[in-house]
C-alpha cells in the first residue's frame, strides 16, 4: 500500500492530500530516510511524521486497505 494512503487509512494524518504534501515536503520519514508518497509500506516499518508541535513515531503492525475508525489504532504501535 502507498505511504500516503496508509497514513490516511490508519488515521495518522486526516486526509490523503495532506499526507501526500507532507511526503513531498520531506516531513515523513520511513526507517530514518525521507520517503515519497508512493513508498510501499510493509509490516515492521518505522514511520516518523513531523507535522505540528508533536512529532509522531509509529511502527507498522498491519496493512489494511479499509478499516473502521475504532480499529485504526490496531494498524500501528506508537513509539516514545
């Protein structure tokens, strides 16, 4: 699954267009390196999002095309 879509489905970022813009601006790191929106997310990847006052760091636990709002936190594990 594309990185921008994963960020939206997991609700780490609210909208896919915002996720796409964040990737283009270099504010999203995967495994410590800046990633493009087309990056293929895999289980075990570490995603760092640097938007707003609080940077976010999460480990990918699962990849799902569609998920309900209440089940979204099952897709990742917050670190730090």
